[in-house]
C-alpha cells in the first residue's frame, strides 16, 4: 500500500506520521471499535477547528518494488488535458444506382 499526503495547506502546524497496529488492548480514544488494525495517517498536535489536507491511497499487488516516489509524482502532478474546437464537415456521399431485378 502506498499513502501519499499533501500537507502544504497545514502551514506551520506541527504534524507527524501516525501508525498504530495494536489490537491487543482497547484504546479509549479510538472512535471506532476501540482497537487498532494498521491505523495510519497524520497526527496533528493542537489542531484548529478546521484542518484541510489531501491523502491518496494506492493498494497494489504484492511484491512491488519501491514505487512510492512514482506514485507521489502522479498524485501531486495529475495529468493535464486540453481541448480545442473542431469544425464538422458533413461526409461526401456517393450515390450508386439502384438496380431492380424483375421476377
């Protein structure tokens, strides 16, 4: 799994990576079932009422090489597209004679 985080909108807020994988004891601060199964993300100290950042998750097949830098580049520099107007020219028709066979 590759996780990409763009934290530039946080400015000078103190933040660190967060990872916890401990299902042996209940966590009273956990907002789910109280256990942690590979919890990961960003830990922000003293957040304000509104916090904004972007996360991308890529789940890849097993035995991948180190591809984090490639996926980070793809996430932070998405494909750009451009369109342009085209004029429509109706097709040219070739009319063939209709041959009827009498019976």
